[in-house]
C-alpha cells in the first residue's frame, strides 16, 4: 500500500507541475497580448498629435522648397544674361520656378459652418442633417471660380497661394490643400478690382444657392473689401508652359 501511495503521489506531482506550466504560459501570452493592445491603443489615441506633427513637417518642407525655388529663380536670372532680353515672354514664363509676391486691393470672402447645427442635429437625432450646416468642397470651389471669372489677378485660400495645380479637397468639413489640413472658417482672398469681384460673386448661380443655405441654415458668409493685400511668393513645383502658334513651314511634333 505504501508503494502504491508513493506512485500515486508522484503522478499528482507531475500533473500539478504541468498545470502550473500551462497557467504560467497562458498568463505570459495574455500579458504580451495586453501589451500589444495597449501599444496600439496609444498610437490610435495620439492621432491628433500625429496629424499636427505631419502638418509641421509639411510646413518645414514647404519653407525649404520656397527657399530653393527662390535660389533657382535668382540663378536663372543671373545666368540668362542678355538672353532674357531677346527671348520671348512665353519662354521667360515657362522657365520660372517661383511665383512672385504680389500686392494690391481686392476682397476677402469668409465661409463658416453654421452655429445652429449642434442644437438642430441633436434635437432631430439625425446625422444626415449635418450636411446642411457645414461647409463643403463645392462651396469653396464656387467662390474660387467666381473670383477668377471676376478678373482676380492672384488668389489665396487660407495661408496658401492658389497655383495652377491647386486642388481643393474636403473630407467632411475639413479642407485639405497641398498637404495641409484646415478647419473652418475658410477665407478666400483675391487681388483685383473689388467692385468687379463682388459683382462676380453676386452673379454666380452657385453662390446664390449657397446664400439660400445661409438664410435657411445659418451658414457663415462675409465679404470684405481690402485696400491692400500682400500675397507671398510661392514655389512652382512644375514650371508653366504656354502654347505657341507654329510658324509657317515649321514641322509640328
């Protein structure tokens, strides 16, 4: 009986050790899983900080691009010599890498979300209604198109010059412009004849539709005359090229 009890006791010891091993291993697995989850949660919760860091990087790189473009433009002028006086104006414009700073009178148009949307949407319980109370991409595009039609000589959206390749993109009411993101209010500034620019806004059918939403849903709309506006220089990442009329007898490629 003693031997049998000893053998049975040994089996219990081995089984207990196996159970302990499984428990420890499983606890280690849970610990590692928890660490991974916490690490991913930390990254997700810092999204706003990451976005801010990316915006700062874009600003730094844009500043460097503007500086390099200014140097290239200066070197082009120094090396061109007399060739710049004999070449056509279209060639000069095509070789430019920097959009020069400009100054003059004009207007500034400010668009903003409605201050009524939180209360109205909260009362109705419908998220669909939000679209009526926030600024959209087509609203900004309508202002830009109207100002160009009104003879704007230069334009800015927020703190950026409007270039030939500028594209307005909105996700919800967040504006993305050349790698940077902006929240409302949005300001579109234009240099030109203030009266002509204002008249172009009034004549635009898209702006007239927007003003209906201003009256119905409280969207922000403000037009200000500016005696003097100064737009900074901006780098052209791709030089402008203009079409020319071919000479008689020349071969077209």
